[in-house]
C-alpha cells in the first residue's frame, strides 16, 4: 500500500484540495488517487482476513487431531481393562474347577480307604472265628465258652480301634485339605489386591506423600470428602462418564475394604468405618445446603453407596448404618426440592396466569404491566428443561427425577390456582382462559419431551377452575349447561364462588356455603402446598470399581490413598 502511495505521489498535491469550513473540495485527479488508496486498503484487509482464517483453520485441525489421539488412547485403556477383567474371571473359574476336582478326588480316596479297612477287619474276624473250633478239642466246654466271650470282647475292641483310626485319618486329611485351600485362597486374595493397587496406582507414588504419613485413616477420609466438596463437577455441555461421577461412592467402598481386611473382627470394623463415613457425609450437608449442584452430586454418590453396601457379600451391614445412609439421601433430596421451589417462585404465578403468548387474543393491560413485564412461559419451560438436564448430568436415578418433576408441576398448580382465586373481579374472560390453557399446554409439552407422563393430572385445580369459568362464560344464560358443569366439577362451593366472582357476568348467583371460621374458610378455599415424598431405590449399579476422576487433583487423592495403604 505504501509503495503505491509513493508511486502516485506526483499525482497528488495538497494544493489541489480546497479546505472549507465543513467540507473539502478537490478535482478528479485527486479523487482517482484517493480511490486507488481505498482499493489498496481493501485488498490488504482481505489478505489479512484470509490469513487469519487459514491460521484458525490450522489451529482447529491441530486440536481435532489431538482430540482424536486422546480418544484412541482412551479406547486402548478400556481394551486393556477388559483384558485384565477377563483374565481375573479365567483365574477365578480355574481355581473353582481345581477346588471341585480336589474335593471329588479326596472323597474317592476316603471311600476306597474305608472299603479296604472294612475288608481287612472282616478277614481278621473270620480267621479268629475259624480258630475257635480247634480249641474245643483241647479245652472243656466251659473253657471254650469263656474263651469265646473273651474273643468277642477283643474283636469288638479291635473294631472300635480300627474305627477310631479311620476317623482320625479322615479328620487329618480334611484338615490338611482345608489348610491347603486356605493357603490358595490367601494367595489369590493377595494377587487380586496387588492387581487392584496396580490399576489405581498407574503412576509412581508421589514424593509429597511422605509429608502426610502422620495423618490417621479417619482424617484421610475427612480429607477425601472435603476434596470432593471443593472440586465437585458443575453442569456443563461436556458429559462426565458415570464411573467418574460416582467415584466417591466406590472410593468409600474401597477404603472400607482396605481398613477392615486382615482384622480379627472384619465385619465389626467395616461397620465402624461405614458409620464414620456416613457421619462425615451428614456433616458435609451443612456446607452444601444452598448449592444445588453439590447436593445433586452427593445425592448420586450416596445412592450408589447405598446400592453397593446392600449388594455386598463380604460383610453384613447393620440396620442402623442403612437407616443413617437413607436419612442422608432424604436430606440431600429435600434440599434439591427446596431449591427448585425457591427458583420456581421467580417464574410463578406470572408465567402461567398473567403472561399472554397468543398475540391475536391479547387482553388489555395497564400501562404499568406493559412496561414492567414478568417472566414468560418460555422462560419457565427453559427452567424445567434445565432441572431435568442437571439431574440427568449427575446420573440421578429415573425414579428420583420423575418424583422431583411431579413435585415441581404440583407446585405450579398450587401457586397458579391460589393466585387466581385472589384476583380482582372481572379478571377472567374467554381470551384470558384461552391464554392460561395455552400456557399449561406448553408446560405439558416440555414434560412429554423429557418422558414425564401425567402432567395434566397435576394441573388438576387450575385446569378445572378454567374449565368451570369457560363453561359459565360460553353458557351465559343457558342455566342447564352451567348446572351440569358445576355438578361434574370436584371443586367445592367456596372455590366455585371465587371463580364466579372473577367473571364479567350479569346476575351472578353464588352457591351456598356452610358457616365456617376464618381458618376453616382459608383451608377449604385454597389448596395445600405440595411436599416432596421420599422414594425407594430401584436400580442396580453397573460400575465395577473405583477410577480416578479427571475433575479431581490426582496428586491429592493419591496421597490419601497412600496413607490408607500404609496404615493397612
């Protein structure tokens, strides 16, 4: 660009430009020169943009290739894991087969020995009996009888001795066999333990682990829980694998296994460690009470831990520990529902009762409401989808998600219906009823999209109130139609009268209501606030073992594992 300007320097003179107060005046030659400069600047800008695009393209290609390599590496690691698992299964089946063969062989040996011993005892008795008639020639009849009695006693004693000897042999063989089986079992157990440690300790032990050698196992468990609290994953577009999301539950199970093995009272020790972990999880609740993401993360892991301890066959979990863990799950679930309720209040009741989605049949509003508009039904639908996505992100079981949505939609009905009854007279019209029905149908569509059926049943009171109002507005003077609608509706007279007072009708007739106190009137007129119900566990875990999650600092978790391994 500079070269072109220098080249055309002779064509341009400042004296050719006439400076006015607000404008510049110049001839055609100067105009042509300025046009050339402009075209040069445009060409340079174009080349810069093209170079920028190429650079960005190369960078994206580099990132894409790096991601492909990472995926290939993950596939290779998964294949190695499958091979190790298949090897473990083969070893276990081979051991089981060898045990069965040795048992069959031992049984056959014992039976053959018993047969051989019985044959020798029969031969001995027959020889003794054959020798008795020869003695009759030498001794008298009395002596012979005495000798026969002595002989019978001695044969009985011999038989008892042989019997005892056989039993002793059998017991010694069984003892030897049990000892050999125990030795084999210990060898296999140690082998499995070493392989498990190799999987967890993929990298070398950290040098910094020596600084935490003095920490006790209980403090190590506290550190692990606090580590998960501080580095808990938040909802994002990048999904985290389920085995990483529930790694806390499997980490706790692994710690219980390590701290309770090689102890005289393994079952008692395992229950002690589990009780301590549940107590510490209860203490964590106060830290994360107002954080929905952390509540969801710990709820998912608490459910996983409950499934693991109920499915375990190594030790029997005491009822007190199971009840305590269920209590922690209930508290976490209740915290999530309370948070949903608080956030719902930002959208309700305006989004359902006031917002007008259909432009063609809008109801007239005051200037104040036109300026200060509240949240729309679209905002409420986005919030409902976010609730579902966040619970799915943390792998919370489906029955918990369905129950939570049931509570959310019941709360929408509670806020909308009670707010409607408090509105001023002549609020409801045909257009207003249509707008409210449309808003409720939008929420139903969202519920159907995420797989939640039965949303219409949960909007029972609001839908029923709008149905009665519509029938009365459409029916008008048709008394028969109005009476049929009122007879079919499950709403009580107080609620029907409140809806009638909102209609712009001539000659309104209210229904009779029995005399009640102020509190009784309020209880009969307004519906009660829904409460979240606690549900049971209905799934089986598909995660086999603990894996290092990527969202945690590996160095810190490795140090905690080293402490527990050293104490064991």
